[in-house]
C-alpha cells in the first residue's frame, strides 16, 4: 500500500468516525428532546386532569352548598307546617267544644255576648236574635240582667232567628242599621287571629314581641 493510499484510508476512517460520532450525538439529542417532549405531554395531561378534577370538585362543592342552603328553608317550611297543623287542631277542638257547649256556662255566655254587642253600638233600642232553642230557654230571664250590665237606659227585645244554628246572639238596633253578629262561631272567627298568636307565643312557637291584639 502506498503512502497516498494510507493517507486516504486514514482520512476516510476519520470522516466515518466523525460522522458516526455526530450521528450518535444527534440520536442522543433526539432521545433527550423526545423525553422532554413526552415529559411535557405527561405534565400537560396531568395539568388538564387536575383542572378537570378541580372543576369537578368545585362543581360538587357548589351543588352541595346549594343543597345545604335549602336545608334551613325546608326545615323551616316543615316546622311551620307542623305548627300550622297544631294550631288548626286547636281551632277545630275549640270550635267543637263551643258547638257542644262543653265547659262553658251558656246562659252567662249569652248575656255576655249580648252585652258586648250593645256596648259596641249606638242607640237605646235593641233586638236580640236567638236560635229557637235558646229563645225558649232564655227569652224571659236575661233581658233585665243584660240591661243592668249596660248601665244606661235601654229597651231590649228578643226574637227567634232560624239562621242561628250553633248558638250565640245577633244584636240589631231598632232599624237594623247596626248589626253585631256575636254568634259563637262568628265570635271565634274574629278572635282567632289574636288567640292564634297568643297560643303560638305561649307554646314558644314564635318569640314574644309584645302583646297581641285584635278585633273582638
């Protein structure tokens, strides 16, 4: 082998070696870049996954808060419904006891109801309307006592009123321009708002905020 041939072979070997070295570096860099790229993809995937998790958690928390926020409202509604049912049962019991005259001195009640009506009216002549049964029982015995309680000169007469079925009295002046319905159930109806509040306060259904009043 000549000197020129040796030189050419050496140069060729050096070039091949350099090319191989560069190829290895390119491959190494490519692998490194690929790893970085893949790591970036994994990181981005993790970020997106975490965002989805955070978003889902936030939505779940929001929904939970919405649900929990309705609990006091629903509890309040249920409590109010129970209280209303209890008060209604009281009203119904009072109504039935009035109709049955249970626990009341009925003669005294008629006198008091007539007196109350007259004290709300002007004039000095009044007509008391009673049911047929009450008329037969009281018509001859209560006029004087009612007039005495009124405390001023009044003329009182009593007639039967077929429309009265549950007791009590309706009072009119002589021209029927003033009418005061003090039948038992009508009286209860007028008194009930004040009684209802009184019962609710006494039973601690509602706080005490002062005395309750109402038309009687």
